């Protein structure tokens, strides 16, 4: 079983796959990717998916990037789903801020994470989340938890 950890990005800029991998390498992580550095898809400017194998004995982390400009409706569907969830919550400062984030986002980075992720896997994932949030004015959302502010504090609980 798996679940999702997402970054809701408020800007159109995005890091290249190379930049993400450089950040992970510079942070001391060993990992494999698909596509790999030698494959043409790795150099795609407008990339959409990447697999990160942080431990050969664990399921890889899959990253999917969706934007409001893509032809498929996945971005719009997810955005609408989160807006509806937020509308159903009691009005609060956190709910209002989370609603604005979801309404204004232009990209969603969705990390599919195995429920058996290890502590080392969480460290690896947190490095990617921090990097992407910093690069894209992003906010983290975790399934069955909620949306977090820039300091890692829960803005609003969503179950």
C-alpha cells in the first residue's frame, strides 16, 4: 500500500531532474533513478515523472509533476478535490491560508511513497521536499494529515 506526499507550488519555475539529483548527491545520499542520467528523458526540460531508488530493498519513491498547463485534467481534478475538502472544513486562519495556496498553485509534485518507507527513506524524501519547496515556493501536503506551512507546522488537518 502507498500514499502521497505532495508539494503545492505557487510558481511556474521548476528544478531540472539534474538539479534534484545534484541536491540529493550533495546531501550525501546514494540512489538510482529512472530515467537514468544517460537516458534522453533525464534531460527533458518539461519533465513529468521520475523514480528514485534510495534503497534496493525498498519500493522506489515515484515523483510525478503536473501543471495547470498540461492537456490532461489531472492537475485540475486534484486542485478541485482539495478545494472541496478545504471548503468543507470549519473556517479558520489555517483553512483560509490553505485554500489560497490550493487556489493559487500552478504545479503539483506528487510523491508516491510506500507505507513501509524506512527512516532513511524519510530523510531522502525530506531532502527532496525541502529542495522543491525552496525552488518553487511550495507547501507540503501529506495524505491523511493535511497541509503544512513553510516552517513545517500543520496549517490545516485533512483526512
